[in-house]
C-alpha cells in the first residue's frame, strides 16, 4: 500500500499548491490508519481540503473504506517516521 499512499499524498500536495510540509501515515490496526500532517504556515487552514484530496485519489477500495484519523501539527513532525508509511507490526519505511 505504501506506493499508493505516497502517490495519493503527492497528488494532494500538488493539487493543493504544495501545502504539505511533511507527513506520516501509520497503520494502527486492520483497516485503520492514522495520518499526521504538517502544513506550511501559509496553508494552515487547508487541512480538511488536503485530506479530502488525498482520500479522493486513493484507488484501492480497501484504503478508501478504511477508518482514517488525521492529526495536524505546527512545524516539523518530530518523530522518526516522517514521510513514511508504517505497516501494522513493521518498522518505519521511508517513502519520500
């Protein structure tokens, strides 16, 4: 799923004038994902639109129907998993 998630986030970022500074997506359970997004300061109010563009570009039905939670942080994401997809039960995998 990592290639599709990266592609969808790249699409959303380009569509939204490169509003995303950093992101992290972690699989938290079967069909459950948590995304952390850091938006550029000029685009702080665009969070919902970025998430909507990301979800709209997911082609895999299971990913579209999954339970998604999203958090927004100001500034850089301060964790080892930034720009990564972390499958359930696996180590961080960079996708940038």
